[in-house]
C-alpha cells in the first residue's frame, strides 16, 4: 500500500511540475500561499485525499530552493 501511495504522490508532483501548472506552483510556494496551492492542485485534478500531503510537502521546502530554468 505504501508503494502505491508514493507512486501516486510522485505522479501528482510530476503533474504539478508541468509547464501548465509550474508557474502557479512556484509563485504559491515562494509566497507560502496554501490556498493558491490547493486551488492549483484542484485544477490539476489531484484527488482531495492527496492535496493536504502535497501542499504540506511543497510548503515545507526551503525558500533557498533554486527553481530549474526552462519551466
């Protein structure tokens, strides 16, 4: 069961890393805007049961994260 959950989370993060959602995700993380992250996750059709985990993970990232070029 854990391996399935990890796989699902990985797929959700890959979706959010796509050029369609990435700029909004980057903005929300930089601003530590939980509501915007939730909104983008819903737009990306991430299941509600996984949104809190994704948002917590993204908001726990260090502000010093260097965003990759090209997104």
